[in-house]
């Protein structure tokens, strides 16, 4: 685990019910894998960069694994690239 992740875990106590730092990561991962063609975390990062979000493959991996927070501008870009709404990314599986 990177020093950054360790620092974040110590600094922030806000976590989802599963202990992760975001509630959208698993859904982002599922939606990425459901995109046509093989969309890697690197390809998703590239698509997000085309939308103006400066993010790299490592950040995508940390978000998908729940080791990193997702801020509002990132959530909006993920939703656009994945073809869903931000509300859909935030909704629990039961709410969809």
C-alpha cells in the first residue's frame, strides 16, 4: 500500500459501510468492464483526460478499490465517460 493511501486512511475517518473511502468505486469498475472492447484502467484514465480531468491509471485503480475519495468533478466526468448519471453511480444496487 502506498504512503499516500496510509496517510489518507489515518487522516480521514469518513468511510462507507464497507470501510472503503468511496461508494462508487465498485460500480465504476463494473461499468468500465462492461464498456465495448477491453477498456483498461489506463484507457479509462485516457478518456477522462479527454474530458478535462487530469487523472492517471493509478488514481482509477485506487478509486475502483475504494482506497481513494472521489470528488464531485471526478464523479461528473466518470458518469459522462461511462454513459450514466452521477445519481446512478451513487445509488445502491437496490436503488437502480
